[in-house]
C-alpha cells in the first residue's frame, strides 16, 4: 500500500463532513441485508411477549401474516419462522416435526396464501418438537446422528411442500445437507434453497431463544456433542466446504458478533453467499443496556449490524430487522 507521508496525506480530510464520510464509506447496510426471525404460536389474535427478548413477541398465525405484510412493506426480503410448540405435542421421536399441519407449516401456507412479496425461511431442527429439547433424536443419553437425519429429511420435505423458499437446517448433524438436497431433488423441490447453519457453535448466547420456542425447560444436558467448540476455526472451514459439496446454496455462521472472524474467513475463502445470525443473547444484551440508558440503542444497533457487512456477510438474521429498516428509510 502506497500513500503520501503526513502532511500530504491527512486522513481527517475525508472525515470532515457527513457528506464526505458517505462518499468514501466502504461498507453500507441496507434493508436488502435483513432476514427477520419471528416466533409463531397457536391461537387467534394472540400475542405474548418473550421476557428475555425485549420487544419480541410470539404471534398467532393471523397476526404473523400481518407481521409478514409489515416486513414486505418495509422491503425486508425474508422472514424466518420459529414455532412455539404445545408441550403436549413434543415426543421423543419428534413426529410433530414433519406433520403437514404443524404450526410452522400452517404459518408458511398462510403467508403464502396472502400473496406477499417476501421469501419464507424455515428452521429444520427437532428441538421445538423434542421431549428432550435436543436438535436430534436421543437414545440412552446419546444424540443419534443418522436417525436424526432421517427425521430431518421428512421435516424438510413437509416444509417444502408447505411453500418454504429457504430451508435452514440448524441441527448440525453430519450428512444432513446431502440427504435433504437429494430428497428435495427427487420430490419436485429442485428450486428450494438451503441456507445451512454450517458453523453453529455450542454457545451460551442462545438462552433467550430457547425461552422463546419453549425448549429451555425440556433440554437435558447440553449440545456440545453436535454443535461446534467455540475454540475452533479450522473445523468451520472444513464444515463449510463439506456443506457446499453436499448442495448448500448459502452458508450461515451462528452466533454472530463473537464469530466475525469466522464470517470473514468463510467469505474470503469460499466467496459464497454468507450469512450470520445475530442471536437472541446478542439482541438481549444490546436491548437490555439500551433500556437502562447505558447505550444509545439505535447507534449500537446499526454499528453491530454494519460489523457483519464489514466482515463480508451478505446478510444478517436479526430481531432488529423492522426497527433498522424503518431507521434506514428516514
């Protein structure tokens, strides 16, 4: 890198005014970068707050359709559905996960029937339906890989049949992307995309999300035998390469801000559509501090989301999506 010595080069010249800063800004956050994760519950005209996620609610399907309409009106390209499943429907074999009329699939069809110009992403994991709270089927305390993959394939097909545009396998079982892609191709769903939760770490930042989907109380043990060790970077690169070879269209890193190095490495190494999930714990920390007046909420929101873009991400799943979309319109 060649540049003139001071004072011929004064970096402050290009920071002098908002207009000058805008002209040379390297990273720009837009509404096109956003995916809005939303929680759906049973009932009609029902909403209830998630206490550990200020401003986030579980919505019945009728209200969720209106939320999807709001997202489309704001220009948000996609929403991602997460169900709060009735505990009576949770079993050790997770059969409700591939029920064509489960909560997630009914919500997908309702949004699709509303004719909204928005993509629908769904979560492919067994924890909302599992009596044990795990992302896979459990036997004698062991999370079974291949049996779980079989269940996940059935779940993926049911979601594709319901009208999902993007499937998000978040389970971290080995071989699930290849199995899903093969099943989608052979069942008439060749255009359904897969955004694989490829580098999903066994993180303490997921706690509020588990409250939101009702999995916290059910979880027995932890998820460290199938989610990644947070000390590992090279393993993430191997997982990305594998998932791409198995047919993933997009790659996700989760959590987000504590793993920006992984986001940057994935994008620079593979050059594929790369996403990050600003997870519930990240959102809760920023919101909690902002509510107490310790941080400027809007400024830290934009700064945190811009960090993902600077690291190379093509998009971000964030609970801030509607708030930042409105701010960007001002």
